[in-house]
C-alpha cells in the first residue's frame, strides 16, 4: 500500500462520512431528497480514483466494504434502529447494488479508471437525477417490468449523462466523442427505464460500461 493509496482511502471514507452527516440532517424534513442527494453526490468518488496505485486497495478496502455498510443501512439490516430509520426513507438495496457495481468495476478495470468512472457516472448522476426529477415533475408515466418510470425522468438521465460523461472523460484525459457519449447515455437510460427494484444500479452501470467498451476498444 502506497501513501497515495492511504490518501485515497482517507478521502473516500471522509467524503462519504460527510455526505452521510448531511443526508442525516436532511432526512427528517426531506426524505426523498435526502436519499437522492446521497445517491447522486457519492458519485463524486470517481474523481478520487486516480489517487489509487494498488488494485486490491481500491477494490477490497475502498469499494467492497461499502457493500456491507450499505446493507446495514438497508431495510434488511439486522441492526433494528438503523433499519427502521433508513427503511422509512426508501433506500432498499439500491445502494448495495451501487457498491457491488463499484467493486466489480474496480476489480476488472483498475488499470483503466475512466471505465470505472463511466459506470459510476451512469449510476450516480444519471440514475440519481432521473429519479429525482421523475418524482417531482414526472407526469408521463410508463411501466415495463414492474416499476413506474417517467418520460421526464428518462430524458433527464440522458441529458445529464450527455454532459457529465463528457466531463468525466476529459478529466481522465480520454477522447470525448459525442457519438460514443450519446450511445452510452442512451443505453444506460434504456436500462434504467426497464429495470425494476433498484437493480438499475447494476444494469445501467454495466450497460454504460459495455457500450463504452464496444465503441472504443
């Protein structure tokens, strides 16, 4: 483990701890916004990834522990007082799937962190904003596999990813082809729209990564 790895771990855990504190303050008054705030803002860990110099540190010390931590914050948590509070805010297993996706991406693509970042962006900025806008402004509903979605939410996800994916790729010094970005954004949006029960944190993520790989490798 290098000094950069240690700094990366400190930043990841420190940043998430700050987000949880802010979310906790918002939880009582703005339950849905609190949940989506956490979902969206945790995606900013993608800007910390370049600090890590050791694959197992990012995978098993930075990403994988959040599988356990987010499960303990879910309705299935064995810790009753946490379970009751978080369950009321509707977290479900969405954040657990989020952590699983990050762990798998870190394991397979540590040497190409921009690929990890594409997946995280799809889960956080894209899916998070789709849900937030859809809940507040979604009037044109559709339901494909069991979850209500909205045209407004899906359009928001596509547009947000068109902007944020370009920023992410530029940050990592990678080509930001509008055609590639549009394809990745479209596939991620479609997967988010058809996938129920929080599993879109898996399908949108890996749909985005798979499309990116097909079009760039």
